[in-house]
């Protein structure tokens, strides 16, 4: 069993391109689960032509104030670490967008005036295309927290696909809570970047994050050929494996813009994808031992 | 009438703090007694999320009639403030407290 998260510091460096191509390519020979955890703007689905097999709404639990039984003791406001509860003269106000569903206010309310109630936060959809199982979650417009939906999606995939050996997770960009949640159970994190000053700057942040989490990670350089050698030099000086260098190519950009996968049409891309596949096979053997 | 300004300091000449939730101080002027007092809100810098409602709750406890600020409260803070009868005026972000008070009296500030 191996879990691979594809992440990046900078956005737009190729997380989805790599995730969808890697998952589809590997699925030509064995079952693979691809999960899009970039719930604020999932886009792996643009490249996967599967059949919709399942759809469900996802909820988070938030307290709802019952004015008739409340004694206005203020306990709820004091125990909330997230300032999601405000007490005014004769009322309690709950801010669901700030709530982390910890249940403290609800459990510690002496009069049971803050029962936890479900609030819809997003939707999960599941598609199948041959050996490839594709799961995508999307946060509702207006929802501010991605982490609860990412956590529920991970749980769904773990429970439903415990038998599938290979799982790939398309992660959100950046280095904040959603990325931590999306990568925390991965055996390997692939950090994809571009060889530009901006790419390098954010790669360093991502590397720092992964080291803090004690994650095993490798770098893939996308659009190799633009910018400069600083990313390569940085990886060398930090002893970071560069697993592949995907060439900058107009043909790739063209196929991408049509929502098409690349490995069948671009041999140079396929050659780099094979390097990543080899790396994963070695890791699988190692983890399997 | 009690008028509260979001401010960066505790003097009439202090700049208005354009932020509501993360304002450094409240500068409070009572135009009947001519009395001034200030509330230090700088501890809010430690709060990662939910500064708006926190500060709004603090303001609420001051029972003001008028709030004068810069950018105006965000959605969460506005929800709290809507529970009271506070008139909110915005657009004083580049002024001192004194200038903002004069502008308010001349009716030059925009109601939120």
C-alpha cells in the first residue's frame, strides 16, 4: 500500500497535470485511486473521463443556540478557542465559519443549549474509468474552511478503498493547513515546481513544511528549460532527489488546454513519467518489506 | 452621545486605524460630558481568526451611539454590530481622530 501526495508551494506548477497523468498511466496495469483534495478549486476532473458512480453531500457539525434554555453563563464563549461564539447582553451568536467542530461549547454547556447540528459544506463525487477510481470533493461557495472536507474525503477513500494498493492525492497549493491535512498520511510527497525564482522561493517553503512533518519527498521540475538552474542547484545542495524534469513544451500546453492527458502523445513526457513510476515501484518494494 | 473611533493611538491627533477588527485602540468621546477615554485592543494581534466578532463584542460592551472607522467592519463583525443601535461611519482611514470628528460633524463621512 502506498500513498502519494502531489503538492507544490507555488500554484499552477503542474500538480493536476502530474496527478492525472500518473494515475491514468499506472491504471493501465493496476487499480489506482486518484483523489482531488484541492477542494476549493478541484480540476483533476477536467482530465478524467469517467462515469459518475456516487455522489454525496458532506456536512460539518456546528452548534446551534437554543435561546429558551440558555442561562447566559458565558461558558461557551470562554471555552471556544476559535472565537466562534460571541456573547452579547442577552444573546449568544455563533459564527459557523470560525467553528472547528470541537464540541467543547456543546459538551460543556450546563443547560444543553448548544446542540451540534449538521451544516452542509460541500459535495463528494466519485467516478470510474477502467482501473481508475476518481474521487473529487468540492467546497460550497461561501465556506471558509477546507480542512474538514479534506479530512472527510480522506476518510471516505481510506474506508472504501482499503484494498487498493496505490493512491494518488492531488493536493491544494501553498503550505497552510489544507496542504498539511492533504499530505499528512502520505508515504511520499512529490513537490512539483517550475525553475523560476518564484518557483524556487515557494519550493523552499514547501520543503521546509515537509521536513517539519518528517515526510519523505522528492522534487519534480516542470517546464524545465525556462528560467534558470537555481532549482536544480538548490536541490543538489540540500540533497533532495529530483525525480523527473518535464520539458517546457508548446505541445504539452496545447494538449493541456484541451483537457487531454499527455503521455500517449508526448514521448518526452512519458519518459519522465516512467522515471517517477520507477521511483514509486522501488518505494513500494521498500515499504512492502 | 458616545462616539467611538478606531485609532492607532490615544490622542486627538492620533491616526484613525482603518481596520475595525484589528484596531489598536478605541478612542471614545462623549460629546455631552466632553469626556475622553481609550480602550487598548492591541492584544487582538495574537488572535489568528475571528478578530472581527471579538472586537465587535468589546465595542458592544461600550454601548456607543456612533462608530467612526476606516474601511468598515467585515461580515462577521457587522453581524454582531447589527444587534445594537450603533450608527457606523466609514472612510476616515486617512484622518486623525480630530479630523474624523470634524468630518463627521460636517456630515462628510459615509454611513456604512
